[in-house]
């Protein structure tokens, strides 16, 4: 059987270049490749990388769907279905917002982990017995997680092929996050499986892409003990409570942690309370930053603007706080009520959803009515934040005190953010693989 897997094209945000779309391969689809390729001919096409081939005659098509790619995924499906080819849609949006999917958009909907759905889909297709919905019901544990097909990746097409996941989901259920949906799960993998994947990517710099790398700190410490002998460097996303576990932070430092992505979300206590992010204690933010910086680890801070406690003053106040605390990297978002989340249900009930065009739900557009500012003020403030954070003045003012961090800091702030268009042009001429290799060599030099 010939099965074609497709990653639809993402919509770039105003500050993004094509580097963003070439950042990393789609691990979800690569997991399906691992599940099926022993018995079937499987291909994977990423529309962010190259156009989709519509005329090569697959028996079955699978599409991975996020909220903002749903419109594009529906058009892809329409073209294949017009030729009589069944289309399966899965991914995080299908799993968490099933009720938003039009009845005639896809032939099959895949809810939950691929490991618990795709084998049955393929078997039923072979027996001419496809169902409308397949769910990963019952217990799903870390032992069930299948490693992505890393050898399937065309390394010249991606900046980072060294991506590894140690868990699925998050133990927290913040209102605006997909993890607040009814399909919430949190499981961590077997440590030996994670170690095998680290070796499989053939890199000394690993990007752990978990929703929350330290969601179970006791398990994370076991993993860190296991990776210390590997002599790797790594980055990951954690919740801020990890910054108060001194043993965990010391082990992160000793095992090669270079940077942590943390969802601070807001410096406004009222805004944090409104979305039930109880693990964030704003009064302890600055202590958390000191704890991390004292160990030579950089911070990528994520902020969400437009929470119900936010007024137009939130932008300038947040910028001053970021600069004062020398936050090395900042990722900003406009609050976006993803369908299926607690936040979406609340705003829909209050009549504050402004558009049903899901292609706009990429955290760069105002799709709801803010409570204490206009939609225009929110959008303008969001764009202003990026201009100010990555201005020459504020890049200089945020310079890390730790000298060995400065080359990596400047490389990201200047070549990815400030002069991203030039870097994108360069990547297209000498391949993303080589740029990633140079970045890895720099990381090795710094450490």
C-alpha cells in the first residue's frame, strides 16, 4: 500500500522568515512513518519545504493539522478526494477540537496518539472498512511511544534535525493551552528510548521539544543522570516552578543545559490568575531568573499579550522588566483562544470571538475582543514589542553578564531576529544543514 503523509504550509507571522518554516522536521508524521514503513511504501511531503505532488497515485493520504493550518489542510484534502483517494486528518487540532471540523472535510479523523490509531486505520482500509473516527482509547503510556524515523529526514532542508521528545503533554492545564482540552494526557518515555533517540540524531546539541521537559521532576532527574556521560549540550521548555528546584537546576547545568524556554506569560498578577496558571508566582519571577542565570543558563521568555488583566501599559511595563532582568531571548504572542480550550469556551460564551477564520489563529492576529484595550491597540503593541526588544539599544542592554554566553546570544538576537532576512537568504544558498552545523560548532566552542 502507498501512503502519503503531508505537513500543510504554516502561515508566517510578521517577524518570521522562511527560517521558521525550515526550523525542524515534523516529528508526528515521522512517528507514523516508523509505524508503517516496514509493511507499506510511505512518503512524507512538507508543504513548507516543497509543493505537494497531487498526481502520484497514493492509496491513502494522511494530513497533520494544527488550528491555523486547518483551512489549507481542507483544500489539500479536497484535491485528493476529488480523485477518489481517502484522506485521514490527525494532529493536535483534530484531537482537541473535533467539533470544529466540518463533516465533509476529511474521510477519517484520527483522535489521539498515532500509535493507538494508525495501525487500525491501515488495517481497516485494507479490508474496505474505514470508520469515520478513530480514537486512542484506554491507557497510553510511555512504553507505547514510537521513535520518529530520523533516517527519513532530508537534513539539508532543516535547520535543526537534532530534535528529541522525552514526554507527551503537560501536567498543567492553563486555560489558553491545548492541554486544557478534554483530551489532555501527560506521559513520559522510557529513559532508554530517549537515549536511543539522542544517539540517532548524531548531534552533540539536542533540542528537547517537550511541552514541559520537567513536568515530572523526579523522572527528569533520572534522565539527566543518564545523559551526563553523553557530553551533550541541550535546550528545552520548562514551567517556571523548575527554577526553584536547586538540585534539578544543578543537574541541568552539569548535563549540558544551555537555555530554557519558560512561559512567564505576563508580569501582571491579575492576568495570570485569570487563566489559572497557578504554577506562576510573579512575586518570585526575578528570583527564578537569578537561579537560572547563576548556573550559566540562558532564558527564552514567552509572553502572552491581551489577557483580561492587560491594559495598553502592559507593553512598556513588560519591555522594561525584560531589559532590567537581561532576558536573553523573548517570544511574544497575542492571546489566541484555540478551539477546544477552556479559554475558547469562555470567550465564545461571552460573545467575544471576532472571527472563525482559523488561519488567523497563529498568535499573531487579534481574533477576539480584548477586555481593556482595542484590537488595534493589542496588535500595535505586540508588533512594537518585537521592534523594541530586538533594537540595537536593547540587544546591548540585555547582554548576558556571563561572557561565554555572549557569542550565542548575539548570534540569535542579530542573525535570527534583527537580520533574519539576510540569514534566510544565506541559508537558502548554503543549505540549512550547513547553517545548523555551524551553529553546533559554535555551541561546542562556547562550552
